[in-house]
C-alpha cells in the first residue's frame, strides 16, 4: 500500500479521535457500562498507534532504520497526542475535564498496539 494512503489514513484516524475527545460530551450517548470511558481511550490509542506504525514502517523502509524506530516514534506520538488531547479538554471544553487515568488508558492502548505490531510483524510488512 502506498505510504501516502497510509499517511492519509493515520491523519483521518487522528482527526476522528480528536473530534470525539473534544466534542461536547452531552452529544455522546450515555452507555451504562463500567469503565467504558477507559476502554474507549484504550481502543482509540490502540488504533491510533497501529495506523501510525503502518505509516512510519513504510516511511522508514530502506533508510537504515529498523522497524523498532517506527514502533518507538508511533508510541511516543500516541502518548503525546493523548496528553495534548487531555490538556485541550480542560482548556477548550466545558463538559469535559482532563484525567490522568485517561492518559494511562491511552498509553496502555499504545503499548498493546506496539506489542501487537511486533507479534504480527510479518503480516504488517505485507501491507
């Protein structure tokens, strides 16, 4: 798959996450499920990290960089993106507040994404 498509996909995923994390929370349907917020954060950052890993693996291919640089860059990007979103929630919204446990859920999703990408390295390389 061309790296431009992977970049567009990663940017779209990032935009969707930012949108849903910054919209008025009263516009999101309430779901009565324990810890659903943390599960959503985990899933968002799992997908975010995987999408950026796919892009960075293509971008760095053949440039004396091993796959682990793509994993590291994507993980760091995910963590900083999550922290930035939490800060923006407290600054830009009135129905949301920043939460350290959201940052932890984000980071956990990113960690699991990296280990999943490592575990499925051969399959990912085919993309």
